[in-house]
C-alpha cells in the first residue's frame, strides 16, 4: 500500500485541525441529537407521532418523503369520487 492511501495517515491529517476533544466519540446516552424530528406541515413530527399514524397516513408520508428526496414536490391526490353510477341504478 502506498503512503498516499495509508488510512492512519489520512485519519491523522483529518483530525489535525479539530479542537481538542472534538474527535472523541460520546458515550451511549450522551449524544446530542442533531435532528429532533421530521419536518412535516410546518412542524416537527417525532417518532411518537409516527407511531400514532394510521397505515394509510404512514404510506402517504413515506410516499411524500420519497418524492421530496427526488427533488419534486408532493401534492396529495384528491379523495376518490363517490360512485355516481349507484345513484342512477336506483
């Protein structure tokens, strides 16, 4: 392996500009969360909110997430129209 790709050297070079202690890994339970929840409709949806969703709501949220990851904008489909033929047959 060449010195150019020596992993220990690359790690040391990456850490040299960090302040002391910045490269330490916090112990379990001491991490500071970076993301408090998923931004949905102008608010934050936490894991507790996700658990409360119905299956249909979760599927819609999942679809909206995938669509937004592609750079597109999600717009929910209109509710299905009532069966108009049933009124005519009566």
